[in-house]
């Protein structure tokens, strides 16, 4: 009996995996130029880590966590996001003692949420994110938002809208929550069950409700900007003016609260500017209490995370047929048993020069080998037949120009390396 993949999971194969790899490479390079180092934390953590950080009123904790008891009866959760693990690691390893602040880390890897699968929404998905911990000012906040924008540009996404809001400081937030509570008390019985729960736990979360019938109540709700203290207001304005200084346009969205409870201060999201919106490409925000909440010192931070699946979706849509499929440098067409024998060693030598090489290990016709070479998006086909064996030479065919040359086996590696380099140069790569 065939075993199906788990609902909400997907296989990433071949050319699509190349696209993931390209995006992940761009992510690493972007993080690197902004001075971020990688942090790799376990996929499994003790469940209370997420309950305490992501928060009891979040959808993630209330209904989306993959939680189980291990054989030692410990409650374990597959990470639904990566900030909590990164911060736990900062505490575990006391990274704030041995390193200069802010601590700047990036991460990449799979996350798990028991959500209803739909376009751009999976149960296992991948995130790229960063955390800057230990320095609180508008420069740090703005720089993180800029990093996200530059990353998107680096993967060719220029038509992106950045939504931004502030959840203010402690005083602003508690005044605002009280105002929301008073307002929603009049409407909550007509709203969805999730909102009823949010009303009790954290009325801010109601603003994140996606239920269409609840929208009118949310639109008319009090606005955060009317409850900001002077300090919180000027901090927010400073972040926006620092973004402007770097030619980054943002749109203020006063219903933006994000889905995680730990945010305080600035929150933001990146959206693809198209009709086909599959949800935020990424988002993040400032967090004041998170590190302390999980047992660390009283240091604030700011972070963001992108969903790789959504980025791949948009990049694929934008590129259409223009997606460059990574091919082979060389495909060795060995025309008989003797040629297969010879090519077996030649392939090993060519690979040691860093060339990507494939070829046949079983006899096939010239025509079918040629087709394989083309299908594999090969730069040069190398033909080894009876004559080539006799003369100690290889026939090299440029599959783009169809030009053919003959080279000595003994010089092959150096010559082919140069030929591949010239080929790439002509392609502008
Ligand atoms: P969050 O950790 O909720 O702030 O989400 C950050 C980003 O992760 C989102 O903007 C999405 O791009 C991505 N993401 C979150 N949940 C999912 C999911 N279930 N499937 C795919 N991507 C997701």
C-alpha cells in the first residue's frame, strides 16, 4: 500500500530545490554583509519555551503546536518558529557575557505548525530569520527592517510593500488594551469564538482576526496611535525617518499586531505587491521582555523571519520561464564498453577540478545520450568513441553553439576548465 506524505508537508525536488538553495544562499549572504553570524538550534524544545514566549493567547500555542510526550514523559514541541530557540540558546550559552552587544544571529530551517494547509501555508515550512539582541534604539530597529528589504531585493523581489505599526511602550499598550476591552465588550458576543477567547486573554490579538464578518468591528476599533505616549510616538517616528533616509517606503497599518505575543514596540511585515497575495512574505518586530521571560537578563531585541516557501512561490511566479535551471558543465557520452571504462576514471579527474560532470555507465545509443545531455542542461558534451580511444583524444561539443573541437586526454582537465569559464563569462555569469 502506498504511503502518502503527511498532510501539509511537501517534497522539494531537483530544480525546485535549486531555487530554495539560491534563496537560502542569498539569505546567508545578506545576513553576512549586515554582520550576522549563524545560530543552529534544535528542532525540538521543551513545550513551555513556546508557551512562555510565543504566548498563551497566540493561535500558535492555542491550536497549532506539534506537541508530544517523549519516552521519558517530557513534553516536547517541534519548533513553530525560531526566535524562541535562538533566545533560549543565548540564555543557555550565556552569549551575552562573552560577546559584544547587540548579539546578531541568523537562522534557517524547518518549522512546524498545525495549520489548515492552503496556498503559502504548510504544516512543515522553512524560515530564514535574524535576531539582534541587546541594544534598544531606533537605529537597530530600522537596520533590521532594511536587512529584510535588501534580502528581498537580492532575490529579485523589488515590488514589495512594507507595513509597519507600533505596539508602543508598556504605558501606551496598557491604556490601549483597556480602550480595546471597553470597545469590544459591546461587540464581542457577535464575533468569532477565537475573538471571544482573545478578548479574555489579550484583546490586542483581536486585531489580527481574519474572519470577514469580524472585520467591520475591527475597522472601527480604537487606534494604537491615539494611545501612544510622547516617547513611544517619537521613537516610532525616528524609525520611520531612518528608513526614509535609506529610501525605504513604508505604509503605516494600525491594525498590524502580528501573530506572536512577544512583540512590543515596532512591528512590520513584507508583502508582495500583487493581486495574488499569499500572506506576508515575512515579518517581525521589537520584543522587550522575551529574553527575561525565558530566564535571561533584561535585554531587548528585534527580529524578523521570512517564509522560504512563500518566497519561492513569488520568485517562481515572477521568473516564469526565465528560471535558470542549474545544469551540468560536462556530460560524457561513452559510446562503447571500452569508452565507459575510460570515462569512469576521466570523470573522477574532471570532478576533482570542480567541474560538474555526469555520463553514462551503461551502453546507450549516441542519439539517446545526446538527448540526455541536452535535458540535463549541459554546457559541453564530451564524446568518447572508438577513434577517440585510439588517438587518446576527446571530442568536445558546445551544446549551445554546436561547435566541436578535439582535445588530448592528457590536457583535458585544464582545457575544459577554461572552456567552462569562458562559457560562463559569455553568459554573463
Ligand atoms: P511568523 O513566525 O508567524 O512571524 O511568520 C513569519 C513568516 O513565516 C510568515 O511571513 C510566512 O512567510 C512564514 N510562515 C508562517 N507560517 C507559515 C506556514 N504555515 N506555512 C508557510 N509559511 C509560513
